[in-house]
C-alpha cells in the first residue's frame, strides 16, 4: 500500500491543478484531462522561445517554430505507429478530424445507393458527419445495435454489413459504457466487404496502446486534450493512398502550391489539409504529452486504470438504487462509469457532488441515440485517468450514497 501511495503522490505532483487543490476530486476525464507541468512548460517555452509562423519564414525563429511543429508530427506518428508523417494531419480535435473525412472522402467517393454503417453507441461527432454526408450524396445511414453491455460480436457485425456498405465508422472505446470494440477484426471484415473503416480513437488513444498499422484502420481520429495535451490540437491519421485521393477540406494559406486566377494546385501531404496558420503551440503541448505518456508507460497507465475501474465497480455497485450502464466487469469499463440513481435527476446528482468537491458529468454525453436505445434520457458519468486514486473513488461513492437523503428520501 505504501508503494501505491508513493506512486500516487509522484504522479499527482506532475499535475499542478489537482495537486494544488486536493479539495477537488476531478472525475471528468472522458471529457478532458488535466495537464502535467511538462506540457504546460512546453507550451510556454514555445511562445517564449520559438513563437513565429511555422512553414512560412526563412528566418531563424520561423525555422525553429517549424521544427517544433514537425517534431511533434514525428512523435505523433511514432506514438500510433503510422508508416509516415505524411499520414498525420493536425486538426483542432477529433470532431474536426472526423468531419474532414466526412467532407473530403465521403462526399467525394460515396454515391447514391451506398450505405454507411455506424454503431448506435457513437458520439455525435462520429454520427452527425456521416448523417450529413449520406444525405448530401443520397447514401443510406445504417445503425448497428448493441446489447445491454455494449458488446458487438463478429456475427452481429457481419449481419449489419450489406453489399452496399462502403464506409464503417466505429469508436474503439465507448464514451458512455467504456466497452472496447474489436476494431482490428471489424476493420478486416469491412475491407473484405470493400468498405473503408474509420475509427474514433478519442477514448482509446489516451488509455491503451494504439497501433494503426496493426489495427489496419483507414482513418483514426483523436484529440490532444483527452490525453493531457492542450485544447485545440487534434490528429487525423489516414492511409497515404486515401489521403492522396482526397480534395482539401479547407482552403487558404499554406495548403497551396500555386494559385492562378482560375485554378490552383495544392501542397503535398499532410499540408494540403492544414490550411492557415497552424496551432504550433498546441502541437508543442501534444509532443510533450506524448513524451509524458512514454515516461509513465502504458504498462503502468493500463494497470492503474484497470485497478481503479475494478475498485470503482466494487464501490459503486454496492450503493443501493444505482444502476451502472454496461458490463458488470469493472475492467471492461476502461475507467468510464455511466449510471442512473433512482428518483434523482443526473443534473441534481452532479450539483450535489459538486458541493462535495467531486467533479462528474451529467447529461446525454453527446450520445442521444444510444440513450434512447437504452431507454433513458440522461445519465451521470464518472471517468478516471491514471492520476486518479482510490481515495477519490471513495469520495465519489460516499457522496453518491448521500444523494437520495439530501433529496429528501428516507430509505
């Protein structure tokens, strides 16, 4: 136990906000994570020492800014094991990455009568872009249902595919139930069916090792802010042959090679998808976040988060009137616990917990079709990261145990 507490102390010291404010139990990590000092230092160092417009200047400061930006791209490539930095496009977030594919690939290559398959558990960011793209070209949007635990079997996936399915979009880890989809298997089957596979990695890349070449996905999207990097920097991985065929998503400065009065040619990958002044400071922060993850190591990150997940399941399931969505196996939740509490609205739960210094999220979590599928309108979600502790789980459980009493129930 001493070793565990020592490890907790060492890691939490790296995060100024939670270390300097022990009164806060921050349990909203599926929405955004806290930032370690090394990320804060990297962003500040960029603006203090290298701030200039990358890629456009021949002077030393601009060259340094370009090096920071492109070094971050190489670190990102290695982090997810892409084959080339040309396959790494920087965006604002996972939502923009998915929209890029929906506008640039889907609206170019889908046609009337084609089908797009997504799961009912998708975040709106991996639903609305495909809905709009399908409407724009006359394609159909098909949903793959899930069982109460969120599980999708190979048989269910094969049954949902049709000869018209040309694109499959699927989260690797659900932001509501925490269930992990067998993306590698599903991507293989999709390819056998002639479909392109898009993976939403927003909840997986920060928590498990992700190797895009091993998974063989065609596109992968994730956000920096969910893995201790700054807000405003995201990543789209795309296979080079697909990115080569796609037209630009945004037009303007830097993404061009030559502009004439009536035509233009575009820059090489990945720059044709990075119009305008780029977020070099955010890229510096993302690079530092990746280095921080490498410093801790996914073996420790996964071990700590699995332990917290099992511990949280034990504590939360022991509280009367709480109903946890998804699997009864705590480890299957990957740190995400979404639940209802009989007789109390999730917003009231969140407000009461806030009084106790416990930060959680309430609402539909940008998954309204899933909520309807599960026959609920709104839920409460606590989500953990590797810097959380058993003590914070205990605070969550103690606060939840008091909610009904504070609402006037006499159980």
